[in-house]
C-alpha cells in the first residue's frame, strides 16, 4: 500500500487420483555448464512464495470466507504454492498437449492437470497429480476465445457480457442474458454451434468506482477509488490502481484528502490498469491492508492457479476471500470491453475498485468490477498485476531482499534480471545455463533461476 509517512459434450476422463505432495521441488538434471554452487539446500516452493509463514490476517479471512479451520487454511496455502510449481513443470513437459491445470478440495489438496493424450497420464501421475484426458488443448480453447475477442470490437456485447475459457470443463463459455444473444455473438465470431457453451444469467458486471477502495484516494476532488499495490519506476514512488479510476494527468489526494499525486498512465477499456506517481509526502511500502487494519506484506507476484484461494482489500467492504474461477476472462462493461481479467468468487461492492487481490503473500491483481455484493455474495473480476507492471515499466514494492552481486545477466537479449516480467514457458540464460519459467511472475532480486526451482526449470 501507499501510506503517508507510514509503513504501508466433450470427452473428459479423470484418471487415478493422486495425492498432492508437499515437499520441495528438485531441479531436473541436465548436462552442460554448471551454475555457481549455492550454499545449503534450495528453497521449496512453499518457502520461495512465503506460504510457510502466512499472516494471521490471511489465515483468519480464509477461515471465515471459505469455512476452514486454522490448520486447513495453513495447509491450503502450502498446497497451492507447491501445486503451482508442479503444474508449471507439467505444462513444459506436455507442450502443445497441455490443456490446463486447476486445484480442488477444501485444502487445495488435489491438483488436476489436463492433456489431450492418454500417453501423458503416467507423466502427470508421476508429479502427484490427477490426470484429465480431454478433447481440446489450452491453446485450442484460447484460439476460440480469441475469435470472440476480435468479434467484440465489431458487435455489441451488452447482452453477452462475459466470455472465458473454463479450464476444468474444457470449454469456452459465453455468459449472456439470452441464448439468442450468445448465439449471435458466436456467429459474429465465425464459430460453429458447439464451439462455445452458453450460460444464461441476468446479472451484468459493472465497475466498482466512485466511493472508496483498499486505502481510499480521491480523483480530481470528486471520485474515489482504492490504492492497489505500491510500485516504483526508477526513483519515483507510486501505486497501481484500476484504469477506469482516472485518466493521465488526473490529480489525486489521499485518504486524508491531502495532496498525493498524479495519474501517469491509464488504460481503459481494453485493459483496466493505471498508475499514480506520488509526491514526497508519501512512502511506498510492501503492505496491503488486511483484517482489522493489519498489514499483509507482499513478497512477489507469482500468478496463482485456477481454484486457488485469493483475498481482496477494499475500504467499502474490508477484507474478503474466495477462490479463482478463471483467468483470461473478457467482460463487457457499459463503458467497453476489458480482456484478460481474472474471475473470482470474492465479494465486492462499489468503492472497492482498484484495490489489491492477494494469494498468500503474492500480489495477484486490482479490483475491476463484478456483480452482487458482500451480503448476498457475488462474482468479481481483477486486472492481473503482472501485465500492469510490464506495460508501464513498474517494479512491485515487496518485502523480499535484493539480488546478490553477480546474479543478474540482463546484458543478453535472453538474460535474467530482477524487475522483468516472465511468463510461463519463457527461457533465460544466466551464467551460461538456460532455464525455463514455470509460473508467471515479476523477478525479485532473491529469485535468480538457479536458486528458485519453484519458478524455474533448468533445460
């Protein structure tokens, strides 16, 4: 947070249920040049992502909102951290046959990985996961959704306001007010009957702005939104928030309505992202306001899996948790279409816009909009944080330590460097050794590839 002078009909076969193992992840052996020796054992995914030391605020909210005991909440965070690495390894191993991964069970104890080939079942089970053999790969489903994205720029989506890849069901879903609206949208995208699944809902997503947010700030003395995550750009401090909260040049005041900063960049619609540069009276910290005002410290931005728990902070409704339903959701607001949002079961209300979503100690995104409220429940969407950092050239403020001397290799086109955004499957070279990324994240100084098998696999 930024605080003033303070610390802030398809074939789907489930095969052989496996138990998700919680131990450390070992690097895959490879030949070639050896990286420099590291002192002591490599950290597990649990240790790298901070899941072994969750904050009391996160645990309490998971107990309340997901109906867990304290032990179940702690176990769930560990399982989710380890599962992300396992899913990343299997994604690389399966290649074009990979059809997605998701978590299930009260403690996220079951990792399911989908493939289009029966031959991959043994490989999946070997990583302690359940195998699902399906018809369509994730790349094929994403291509179908891409056609809908293109059509949305040509036709009205008012009556078909959501479309996304439902990984567990191996389908592309269009959520619409009527079946005829969904059919017309699919036809405009050049898709045949059967290529999309239709869900009928009278609910229309709307933006959650103009009241309050995670830590309230005011735009041009009128509208109010939420601080998302503290960021820096060079020596300039600031914070990320929702793009619909303000245009470039808009002035902001803080929760106490003292002078604060100026919007430097903003994208909406299309995406829903912005960042504000603050004046010298404000200090960027790694904190996010949690239960009863206590701060949760952010350790990075490793993207969580579908099914993982996620918590949101907002000044209208406070601290609430739920689970991730889908990544890459497209939402048609009255103001325009926003692509690439993540859909969740977390409740929110007007005024929570721009506020942060956190999974364990990892930043996930910024509140965009949704349906429902925190009395009856609802659906919310967040703008993932890694695209915000990448598009605007920002560095997330975290509680992690800096890089050791000589760890960066940013001089090469494919070199590794702290502050860069790496997507799953990306490759880097450091000290002459190549590594492939397992989970999307912004590199932290202490997360050099050789030292973080939770995030990188040597190839």
